[in-house]
C-alpha cells in the first residue's frame, strides 16, 4: 500500500515575512475607508449635514461682517488675524478631541466631526455675545480698526475655546455631558467678565473710547487665563451633574487670583501708558499666575 506523502511545512522565509508586514501596513487605508463609509451613511449623514447647515447659517453674518467693509477702512491684516484666531481655536479643540477625549470618541470619525461642528457652533454663538460686554467685532475691530478690541476679542474667543475643549477631556455618557460642562464653564466665564467690568475696571470704555491698545491686550490675556482656569476645573471622567457642579465649585478657584491681581493693577497700569515690550509684562504676569494656580490646584486633587 502506498503511503500518501504529507505536505511539507512552510517555513517563515524572508519573502513570507515581507508579505505579512506589507499586508499589515496596508490595512490602515481600508480602516480609514471603512470609517469614511460609516460616516457618510444613513443616520450619521443626516446629523452631520444638519450641524453643517446650522454652522453655515450662524457663521454667515460673521463672515459678512469681515467682508463687507472696504479695505481702505479695514486693513486686510486685521481680518486675517481674526480669521486665523478662529482657525487656531478650532484646531486646538480638534487636537483635544483626537488626543484627550474618551476612547470611543477618538476611535470614531463621526464623533470627532460631530463634536468639532458643535464647537464651531459654540464659538459662533459666543462671538455674538461679546457686544453685550462692550466690545463689538464689527464696529470696533473691523470698522474702527481698534487693535485693542482685536486683542480683547481674540483673547475672549480663545478662552471660550479652552472651556469647550476641556469639556471633552475624559470619559462620559455622550454629548449631554460635554454640553453640560461647556455651558457651566462658559456661563462662569461671562459672569467673571461681567464682574470684572462691574468692579470698576471699565475695560470696555478704555478699549472702545480711549482706544487703549494695552488695555485690550491685558483684557484679552486675562480672559484667556480665566478660560484656562475654568476649563481645567471640568477635566476628568464624568460621574453625575451633582458631582460635576461640586467639583467645579471646588476646582475653579485658580480664576480668582488672576482676576484679583488684574483688578488691583488695572488702574495703575492705565495711568502709566507703556508701549513696546513693556506692554506685555502685565499679560505675561496674568498668564503666569494662572498657570501656577492651575498647577497647584491639580496637585491638590
């Protein structure tokens, strides 16, 4: 009887290993295409299209404010500075979504796009609230070419962007938790801005009437520091609304030292009108105080 010869075992030759490595390295485009197909299918397409349409409707008046005035009265570099700041804010939020958000968000192209569109809508609404605090993007920055107002608007928008970006850091049940944290930090942000102007600092008058560029720079850096301090208070994993409120009250104190220093020093800084590199001393001090306070608060957790 003739015995059947068994098939020889394959050895891991260099050619076979090279083929396996090539197959593993070429698998990621398929995953990207699969995510893109999921992104553009069914229910997700309708939701993203809705967010995109709403963003276009909200951002259109802002874009018209930039494009309507003549370049003779509104230099192009000021418009580029405003537009560049918006792009940087959205890029910072996207970086947080990709690197520090929940694992479910980082692994889903749909979630990243949805939260990015939500952040753009949040920034657009915040821009519409700035005139209530005495600084208007269209009237003061675009039409009157007020550089102090430019610094104040850019700093305030960056502060709101930090509030929304920090609301995405950590694990949570979904968009409801993110919107709750973003609404909490943004409300505290505008409340402190209103309290600062009500306390006698009169930043709005100094910026819009006196055209004090240094005052706008100090206010912008102050609002940026406040946004960083408030945003740091809501980072972490979600537990409940009650725990988030309690932690926010206990952890948001780093915004108070920088606000107190700014209120005490503003009148003296306004009398001594400084220019050049000296005008950056107070904003740098505000940022330093905020960073030290945030580091101390996070160390005490």
